[in-house]
């Protein structure tokens, strides 16, 4: 075993029981891993991943670690990266959407770049009839100032006109 100390630390963290046969179980699991993994470093990584997965699943015996290792080796995983791909694939297959349909994987939302924002602002300025972005900003600022100044008056006229301060019609009771 290349890094037995780290494996024992992970075993303790997972709160798996230690008894007379623990060392024999760990040796058997490690021998399976070392004979099938790419190298000893990958065998150690896979062993630690198996212990952590067993802990995540609430395991209370070393048999769950052995089951994880056996499942990965039977799937053909020979290194930690292959184990990660196998687990991701397994997770994706387990997810079921509504009415048994698979869940659609959406692409990530990308944040707009400053150039895209600039182009969008220029396009909006043209659509709204302004010469440039600065004129649009000034015009919008003036509109907001005017709305702020006339707010009290618009709120006072609300009952008379049947409109809200935003200009929407008030719901009337029957």
C-alpha cells in the first residue's frame, strides 16, 4: 500500500468500524484495486473515493466500500477520472423527469461581455429614437425625474380616474 496512513484516516473519518478483520478487509480491497488500476497512485485515489462514497451513503460497514470498488472495477474504471465519469453517468441515468421522461440538460447561462452590453445599448438607443447611448441615458433620467415630481399628483388622482399611479386600470368590484 502506497499511502496506508491516508486510507486509515479516511476510514476513521467515514466512521467505519475497526476490528480484528479490518486490516484484512482493507488489504483485500487494496489488492483488488492495485491489480486492476493503472498504477498504485490511482489505486489509492480509487480506494479513498470508495470510502468517501460509502460515507456519503451512510454506510456502517466495510462491505459497502468493497461493493463500490467491485462496481467500479466491473464497469472497467481503472483510474479516478474514469470513476468520476462513471458516477456522473450513473447519476444522469437515475434522474427521471416528469412522467418518466429524462431530464433535459440545459446549457449554462453565459454572462454578457462588455462589448455585447455596449452593442445592446446602442441598438436600444436607435430603437427608441435617440442619437446615441448618452442621449438615451439623459432622456431616461429626465423621464424618471418627472415621474418622481408628479408622483403625489398622480397618487391623488387615482380615485378620480380609476387608474393606478402606473396607469393601469384599478380592478372594480361588482
